[in-house]
C-alpha cells in the first residue's frame, strides 16, 4: 500500500510539473522564439502620422509603411497583414509573436536594441515641441519645459521624448501621458497640457491638423538629452535572416528617386536621410 501511495504521489508531482510547464509555455509574457515563415508577413504600425497611420479610406500609409511596402515587394513578399498597435505596447507585441515586423517609426535606442533587432535606419530627424498658437509660455527647448515648474507636457507613452523630459527632472504630475499623437494635440488644444513633445515631423503634421490652434515652437533648440532620432524597422531577436534581407534592400533603396518620391510628400525629404546613406 505504501508503494502504491508513493507511486501515486510521484505521478501527481509529475502531472503538476507538466501543467506548470504548459502554463509557462502559454504565458503571454513568454518570448516566442518563432521566426517568420516566408509567407504572409504581419506588420505592426501605430497611429502616429506621418510615420504610420491609416487614411479615412482605410489604407495604411506613412513613411514607415510606404518604405516597407517597397522593401517587402522587392523581397517577393506578396501578402502583408497590417496590425494596429498602441505605440507603448508595440515592442511587447513583437516579442510575443503577434507580429513579425514593426513599421511605426520606432527610434533606435540602446534599451530597445537589447530586446529586438533593428534594421538600418531609414530616416533621421530632430525633435519637436507643439504649443498653443502664439506660444504663450515661450517654450523653445525641452530645457525650457523642465525649468518652468508649472508647465505640463504631453508625451507619447514609451517615447524617447518622455524619457528625455524625465531625465531633465519632470515629475509624473507634470507629464500628461497619451496613447497617440491625436490625444496629445487634443490635450494642448483644451489646455490640459502646455505642449506636446514629439519628433519634428509629427509636430509639424499635427500643427497642420489643428486649424490654427497649435503650432511648432520656433525656434526650437534641440534637446541635449536626445541625439538625432533614427527610425528603423524592428524584428524579433530570432529573425536575423529577415533583418538581413530588409537591410540588403534598404541599402539599395534609401536615397533613390523612388524612395524620395514616396517619402518627401510625407515630410521626409533629403534632409532626413540617415547618415549611413550619405557616405556610401
């Protein structure tokens, strides 16, 4: 009888171990080591014009998606499934295997590069600051924002601008965190925030959408805490072959007449070409 109970006890422990293993495997926080199969590719984007957005007609566009269409087409990819993601959750979605490639204007940073693989950058831009028309608080740098103790800045959740303002000393109560640029513009319009800190192209785009209620801060002294932002595509760490294939096409495509014809109308002209493409 003791042997039977001992056998049952061991069996129960083994069964419990298998259940725990399955729970671990199925956990949404567990990185998925799978690689892109070469068929349909799932491309993540966020609502951040002019980097990536969906038009009223339902077309996904922006500098990230437009270059991605050209690059993937040259790779022979015939089917793209576009997946809309909150900017702050996009990297986690990539790591979890919900998408295969990110095309939402993501800037390369050391912290992000520790989690995912970046392609060559396809553009390089400075920062911007959206303020109410007339710039009533006279904000001309991120340092100005930090120095005025009563100024509240809207920031995109997970953005490098958010990190820069925190590094300059802004406390949580002075940061109005938004999920997308449109929410940041709304916060500036109604006075919930005194400014919106984002990259230059997005700030200029939003100013054009504000019906004269907001404008870019001019002149704007580039924040010392943020180097010129370099946008790139991102894939899982296990998708090195996909990253290499994308890079091979980018080397030929970036700076070409076709590339500039697609990117310039979106606000990404020759002045936003990445450094690597200027010295080849």
